[in-house]
C-alpha cells in the first residue's frame, strides 16, 4: 500500500496537481509514513511535499527525515516557515 501511495504522490507532484489534492491525500497519513514518502522523492519534490504539511506534522516529520534530506529542506524553505 505504501508503494502505491508513493507512486500516486509522485505522479501528482510531477503533474503539478493542485496543492489541495495532495493535502487531502496526506491529511490522514501518519507522520512516519510521510517521512517514508519524502525520503524517497527527488529533492525538489521533497520540499514541495514537506511545504504542504501543517506545522505540527511538519515538526514530527522533520525530526525523522534522513539527515541530508532534512538539511536540504531546511535550506530550501523560508526560515519563517520553520
């Protein structure tokens, strides 16, 4: 199931689908699963997906990302968001 959702997320990100569609998909996804998905995306899509998270989820996810992914996201996002 994780891999199917990962492929759906990748597809929606590549199609530049509305953020609302992606937000609705990840709304009920556990933070640990979001970490799984973000760690498997390319760097541009990692930032895109992370930026859709609410502050509480983003905080949980950020702590568990691979170190290099976390650093890339932090560097890419506005410090106000963090």
